[in-house]
C-alpha cells in the first residue's frame, strides 16, 4: 500500500482510481463495506483502489470541546485499512486551513485535479467542505462536470441498527464488548508501550504489563477483562485490569495486563491488548491475600472462557 500524507504530494494515479472517503474511526464493518465497494469498483475497471481519510477527527479542529474519544489511533487506523488490501492511502491534515476549503474546491481541486479520481464512494449523508456545505447532490454534479462517478454506499446494520463509530464508542464505554466486537468485526483493542510500574505484581507472583491510558482514545470502563495480548508477534490469553488499584490506594488510571503462559522482560516494547469479555468491576480488598485469590480466579475464568 502506498501512502500519501498532506496535500502537496497528491498526484493523479494515472491508471484510474476508485476512492473511498471518510473519517473511518475504528474501521468498523460499515467502513469495511464502503472500502470493499471501492475495491470492487476498481477491480471491475482495472483501477487502483484508494482510501482518503484525515489525520485526526474533524471535531478536534472544529469543536475541540466536543471531540469524541477515538476507537483507533492514526497508526492503528492505517494498519487496519492496509489489511483490507487497498492500493493507496491518502491522509490529509484536518487543520484550520483545511477546514476552510470550500466544498467546490474539495470536489474539484483535491479530488478531480490533484488525485485524478475516476470514482468516489462515500457513506450515507456524508457532508464535506467549509461549513459542511457539500452533500451528495453537489458531489454528483461535480463528478458529471469533471469526469468522475460519485456513489453513495448504503448503511450497514447490526441487530437492526445502523453501524457507526459513535454507536461503537458507546458500546466500549459501557463495557458491552460483544456489541463492540459485532460492530467492529474484531475485538476492541488497545496498543501501548509497556511501562515500568510499581513492581507490585511481580512481588505477588502475578507480574503485569503496564500500559498508559492514552488521552483521547477510548477505553472500556474500570474493571477486569478477559482477552488476549499480542507480544512479540505471538498471541497469548490475558487478564486485564483497567483501574486505579484501590487496594493499594492508587489514584491514577492505568491498564495492567497479566499475560498467561508468558514470562519475559518486555519493558519498552509495544504490545496489543484485546478485550473480549468483562469479568467484574474493580474492587478494593481488605487484604492482599484476598486480592491475590481474586486475581487467580480472574485468570482461571479467562482461561476457561477463551480456550
């Protein structure tokens, strides 16, 4: 997959291009359907299939006080899009200058002139340009004038409701990981660098990998979860606590993952943690022995649930 970042490197593909456009936070099953349609259109004509997205959620620039917690970092989003098999990823900076581009200039200059698209595919109700002035009607008119096809792809539903990033965020925030998985088409996951913690887990015989909670990214609510962890390109079962460690008087939220059947120093390494099922709320225990007993029970339940 080729990647172009920013407006300056943009150039016509030359051999034809079908382009899917969107914010694509989470790259959920609705996004995947839209991108798949672009790939099908490209394959039918012998064109390249591309995705155009932004380096941030538009609300971070337009309404920063209302910007949602994101389901995926920019790097994870790019990884998920690449896994779908597209030929080209275009990432544009949604900064103040970009937000002032008119709908006509976006449809004409960015899409037609700079990228030389042959087809553009968007989700239902997609708006674009300064003040969200552009709609499907304008996009189709621009396409007729400038020689590209504009296609609105139908919404995807799960359990009778439209799949959306906002619906997925609500499921994650509620700890409803089964719904989040159905909407994402994969388990919800978090990537992070393993940080040096208090060392208390190793003292208790249950060493954990500690990840920082990244500001602006979605996390499930405080509690204990069964899931998996990818460490050094291998997958292991994992029991993960999101919380403040109240038994020891903690006050900073952190992610602590016990990786089953694994014992190695991984400080400073990147791991991925998947959240499959919520086991319980975080609790404060009267003594360390009760805490250790509960953690061992969490580990046993994780192994039983996921094997």
